[in-house]
């Protein structure tokens, strides 16, 4: 009878040992503007800036993953979590239950360039100032507080929260929300069912596209700049600065259209409304189109 009671205990202990995580503690001296590439399938990735010309990686390596090495030189470092299996691939790893989550806490110089690829790992970036930032995810949330000349973030079901300031930004989700209040020169934002809240400018070029998600824009365009918003069934809310100069065209097939610029009229091809107006000297172009969503364009949005 004693054996019957002891067996579950031994089994539990063996399972705990099998899935135990291995501590990570690696570092390498690098150039302050080096490129850091990070690949992780399961777990979490956190990148934090510090005032050392060194990359440091701490955290825990999940069971079933190969030991991590800091590959590369002082100008380029790769941090990669690979499966320990022989037949692993990028798409199979995310479904490989033999590899447990890996947590990567990466500290880097402020001006580095960062390129992150994950599958089901949330990503958090804080304090970077000067380098390009790129994040490609499948189901993980992306959060970044950075100052960067160029930011690219893509995720399928995760959200994108871009704080700080970006000169140019390419932001894409399928079902996740996008929040980016301070994008400077150029922005491209797309989502299927997520909500977009974008601000900044003045933009030389700004393109926003959604299927069913709501779009809120607060910002203007440069002289000769272009702002385009396309929505299928999501509502559109645009706030333009008082010094905006553009030719405005807006329409909705079956929704409502309200504007502080000009007077909307009934659409020719549907029950909706359309509008053509000149704001200021009309040097730029603003085109807003929705199928069944409502459109609101008003003064006051920096």
C-alpha cells in the first residue's frame, strides 16, 4: 500500500523536473548602434535600454529548447531560441508541446537597431532611442515605448501599443487594436477587426485601412501631403488641425457623414452621403471612404 501512495508523488516530482526551466545569464560587449536580432517561439521577450555598450540576456530557458548563445560580433548579435528536436521548423515549434516557454530579458544600448520575431510570445520594448525597430508576431501583444526613425510592427491576433515617437511607422494587425499617438512623417496602419487610434503628423503620407474596426485619427498633413482612410463597416473619426490645407473628398455608401468642412450631400449611388470641400489653400489631399460605417471629420486634432 505504501507503494501506491509513493508512486503519484514520485511521478509529480519527475514531471516537475522534466519541465524545469534553466536560468539564462549571458552578456557580450557591442557597439552602441549594433543590430540585435531576437527569435523566440513561446514565452516572453522584454527589451530594455541601458547606458552600457553591452547586450545582456537573462531569464529562463524552457525545457526542450537548445542552450542559447550570443552569436555574431560587436556590430550584429543574434539571440535565438531553437527547439531541441531534430525536425523542428518555425511553424511547427509553436505547436510543439515538448518545448516549454522561454522568458528573455534583454538589456541593450539605447541606440541599437532591434529585429524581433516571435510566435506566441508577448513583446515589450522600453527606452530605445535612435535605431530602427521591427517586430513580427503571430499571437503576441506588442508594446513599445521608443524614439525611432522607423518602426515596423505586425501581429495577427495581438494588439500594438506604440508610445514614444516614430518618424515612420508600418503597423498591421488582423484582430488586434492599434494605438500610436505620435507618428511623425509617414504612417501605414491596417487592421481587419481591430480599433485604430493614431495621432501625430504633420504627415507627408498617411494611409489607414480597416474592414470592421473603428478608426480614430488625430493629425494633419504637410503642404502637398496625402491622407487616405478606407473602411468597410467601421466608423471613422478624423480630427484635423486648424491650419490644414487640402482638397477633401469623403463619402459613405450607407452610413452617416458629418463634417466641419463643407456641407455633405446625399450620395448618388446609395442612401449615404458624400462631400467635396477645399480646406485652406487646398495644397494637400484628404480622401475618406466608408461603405456602411459613419464618417465624422472635425476641426481640432494635433
